[in-house]
């Protein structure tokens, strides 16, 4: 007889547990890619997720989840996250929603609850949500990166707090160190030590339309690689013509041809016109008495040999002009 109350008590505990388990449903899986597992087995689309449940995605997995207050969480490849605290009220909002991200990459979009109700805990610090959309990454060593996409957020670590106020503001933090505020770019992936750290921004993983654009903040790796590949091709034809152009300018030195126009100065070398001064031949007529040689009017045999300027004006032979040449 004593066993009856015990059985009844056990039945009541089980019923209570089932009811509490039912009450612990905090959201629903809206998209599953490859493999996503929870504490209750494989997660499928339209299946619920529960408070305190640990969600794990495969190396190529992707899960998108919608919470009861309209908040959204995307869990990228190779990630581990736990829905730590969830306190729901009757006005379609939560009093407290806390998520612990152990590793991997995520996108968060706030719902209808007050911003102070949300917090995301990482090994390097806590993200305070302020009506926000942002991506964040947690590396194997606990290194954390946060990139703001809209709204505002605050990251607090052991070394202090940093405010993210503008789109593409970025915080990178390590355990025990003060978080550093920067602007997101492809260098952010290098700083996080993983080119696939933020796949929704780099384009390595695509989200559904309800989560917004899958690329942004200058981190589209695929487009960047395509630009890098095309840049040398565009530059090489430009450089090749430029190289012939530079030799072309050296060929311009052939303009010494214009100096060769000093041949026109050579025209002055036509001192043939100066030779006309030999018209003073009339004064040579007085040579008839003395017959001076070399003036071009004397003996045939001596007319060109004794002319001091080499101007032969011999009598009748005309052969003396060969000296002018």
C-alpha cells in the first residue's frame, strides 16, 4: 500500500518535468543545412529548440533559429552555442535571454524585447545588445571578433568596455586583454587568424533573406580574389605598351638627324661662292708681263700646282676644280 503514494509521486514528478520541458521551448529552427545537432538529437526544420540546449553544427553546417520574441540567431559552420537563460513574459517579449557562444561564427538580430534583456557571452567578454544586428566569431583560443551591422552594441572584457556605434565597427578581443575597436575589412580575418572566421560577411556561407545580406563591410573574399586575379591581367597589357613607349623615346635620339642638318652648315662649305672672289682675275691680267703661276692664267703645266689656296684656274684645262672637291 505504501508503494502507491510513491508511484503517484513519481508520476507527478514526470508530469511536471514534461510540462517544464514543454515550457522550456524558446524557439524554432527555420533553416537547417548539412547537419545540426542538439541535446535532443538531430535538429530539423520547424523543430523546437529549448532553454539550456547545446547546439552544434558540422564543419559545413548552418542553422537559422527564430526565438519567440522575434529575435534571430544564425549559427555557422563548426560552431557550438548554448541557450543559457531564457525568461519569457506574456507580452511576446523576454525579460532575459542569454546565449553562451563557445566557438564558431554567428549572426544575431534583436527582436521585440528591450535591448537590456539580451546578452551574449564569449570567452573573451560579453556583448551587450542595443537593438542590433551584428556578426561575431569565437576562435578555438577564445579570441573574439564582433562586427556591427546596424544599431549599436557594447563589448566588455576583463580589460574594459568598447562601444560599437557605426556600421562596420569592429571589436577584436582576447582573454585578459583590453578589447580593441577598429573598422572591419579583409584584414579583420587575418587578425582573427582564420579566413573563414566571418563567413556571412566574406561570402563563404549564404544566409536566407530574413537575415539580411550575406556579404558586407568590404569582406567579400570571393570578389576580392576575383579582383586580384584580374588586376595583373589588366596591368600587364598596360605595362607592355609602356615598355615599348620608353624605348620609343630613346629612339627619339635619332633626332640627331636634325643635327646632321648641319649639312646645311656644310653649305657654307660651298666656299665655291667664296671662290668667286677669284673674279679678281682681272687684277691678274698684269701677270702678263711676269707670267706669275698659280693664278689660273699662266702655263698649263703649273696653273694648279702653285696656287696657294688650291683653287686651280688653269688656262683652258679646267682640271684645277678637282681640288675644290
